[in-house]
């Protein structure tokens, strides 16, 4: 058994050495190329209508300071929230934090001008569908 373990260790060590060698001989990439590689891929299509409306509503609430992406309570409709059970409120609280994180990602993409990208479309749809799923149970819980 020890010879089998020794062979595996030797194989792992050889694999690590190959990776180390590959990384040492990697070609440097210019700053311009790196910037281009970091840009989200453009989808070539406009955002789906439901998602576009959701996005515009989100931007409007950001601009008029109705929504603060660092304060989860600003995302919650307190009239509906206060009527929920403690368990349901806990679920809303957890999801509000998660939704705000995704909304910050959306805002960041918008700020760098990457609005018509696959990443933006997916983030908007993820937030919209999560919101809709949660609101099926408890009503109009979120202000977005």
C-alpha cells in the first residue's frame, strides 16, 4: 500500500512542477490587452422587455435615493413586511441582503457602460425572478 501512496505523491509532485514551469514561462500581457479581456461580452441584443423595465425602475430609485444599496431595509416595503410572520421576515431579510449584492453588481456594470452584455442580462433576470418568487408568497415585499 505504501508504494501505491508513494506513486500518487510522485505523480502529484510532477504535476505541480509542470504547472510551476508553465507559469514561469507564461508570456506577459499588455495592459491594453488585459483591459480588453476583462470587458464583459456584448450580447448583441437588447435586454428583454421585462428586464429592461425592471432595470429602468431600479435606476430611477437609485437616482432619487429611494434605494440605498448598502441598507437592506431600503429595499423592503415595510407595510407588507410588518404583516409577515417572524420566519417569513427572516427569509426576506436574508434575501434582501443577497438581492442588494446583485443590485450592486448591476450598478457596477452600468457605471462602466456594460449594459448590453450577457452578464448584465443574467444579473437583472436573476434579481427579477428572485423578487417575483419571494413575492408570490408574501405580496409586494420589495420596492423594486
